[in-house]
């Protein structure tokens, strides 16, 4: 029977059943005892973990086992530079920044300009590179530690990456890529090879140190297929399998039927949006409200299908007590959608104002973060 939603690294649509996606991908749910273990080691827990935004993992327990033995892990996440940054792109970065700060570990941040040239309708590779350097300002503005962060473009760090990529590629067949990604004979050979490049950062720290170093990848659940292949190949090359933390995808402002997408600007809040644009987009967002104010006061609304409440829950309300107030007063009818939209808009505008300021400052610090051949 055909599934009613699609999640791949390049396509997401439909209302995602995240429990079913765990079964489909063969990952593990993040259970309360794992969250409490993080709290014990780190001293607290990021809200995106405690609220189930990061909800699935591969071998996170093993990462914590190794850390407690004194074997520090390395972080790896990335960005495919196809457009300006929006809030959905930032979810893995925010948790990655928190993990870096709590555990004081190195981060490899891969910019996949090659991928976006291969999979997108860019006229030249320079188009992807231009967007990449613009995206890097947003990455730096997220707050990563320059002493512990290594940002690189695939095409610029290729001298170091390519020897590892071809070792990976030798163990990945076309049949595997077809089974995992649905590739057909019409796919260009760069697309078929690309996963070999995305695998490489998992192993860079092990190569640098001359010994196996655990690696964990916070990412959207849509990126997991790349790393299923990587995990199969890693032992064949003598490396540890990378561990993963998967986040849910921030829903479109027009509902849970799609993630935020740069190709539909009215469905997303971009990091570069002005206060006016931000307030307008939130004002037009789909909610779980009733058809009339009278009905909502009488029957209450449904925060669980409301993208405004989702944005509170995912990013913009650190206070658990206030989040519960928002949820409960919405359900009871004591709170109207306009109140939630206005409050959320204030929070997002303040967040973006700080981000814009840090982004401008980042222009003078790019080279502090860059890893060069």
C-alpha cells in the first residue's frame, strides 16, 4: 500500500507520521531515560530534546558511554546551499551549538555546494558557492565556538575529502543507491556518487588524530538515508559508525502537510526577513482555531495541529510553564489565535533582530571558522 507521505533528502511532502518513519528508517525513539541520562551528564537538557523535537537516534547511548569513558566525540552537521536560511534550517544547528557548548567538542560543518549544483538547476557551480558564503554568515551567527568549529565547502576542501570519498564509493553499489534513494537511470552520475562525499566528515577527526573518534550527527530525519549507507560502509574502512540525532521538520506556516520550503517564501520565515515581513507571515499562518470567535470561546481550539503553537514548542518558548499555559488556554478557549500570533511575532522579531546583528559582525570573522586545503 502506498504511503501517504514522502521523506527523502530532496523531497518532503504530506503529513508526516513520525512514529511510522522510525519504523521505515529503522531508527530508535529517544526515550525519557535517555533524556535523563543527558541531563545527568550535561547538567540540563535542551528543550528540543525534552519536548521530542529531536525524537529519534542511532547509537546516542553509545556516544554517551564513550564520553563517560573519557573518549570525547566530535560533532558533524551541514548545510546544502540552495537558498537563504530559514528557521527550519536552523533546528539542527541550535541543538548542535548546545551540544558543543555543553560537551566542549569540535564541530565539522560541511557545506555541500557540490550537492546543490548536482541536484538543483544552477547554471554554474559558482551559484552554489555564492549562496554558500552567504549561508556561512548565518551559521556563524548561530553562535558556534570559533575555536572548536571547522566550516568547509566540499569543492574547496576536496584535496582532503576526495581520497576518503573514493574509499567510501568503492563499497556503495548503484543497486544500493536505487534502493535507498529511488535513483533511476536518468540520474546523473554525480548524484549517484554524492553520498560518498556526505560520508567523509564522519571520519575526518579520526584521520586527524590517527585513532577512531566517535562522531554524532544532529540532522533532520530526512537526511538519515545518507548515513544508513555511511554506517554500513564505516566498519569496512576501519572507522566507527557515526551516531545520529534526528529532529522533526519545522512545519510550513500553511500547515503540517509540508516542511518549511524556500521555494514557497510565504510558508517560511527567513533569517533575513524584516520585522514587517515576519509579522505579516505569522499573521497569515494556519492555526488550530475554530471558524468563529464564539465557537472558539465555547469549544476551544486545537494547539496540536497549529503551526503557531509548533513554533513556540520548537524554538521560541524556553519556559515550560508558559508553554503549558499557551497550550491549555488555547484548548479551553480562553486564548484566541490572534493573541498567540502577536506573542509569537514579538518573540520571532526579537530573535531575528539579534541574529541580524550577529550576522553583520560575522562578516569580519569568516576565516576564523574556515577549514582550508
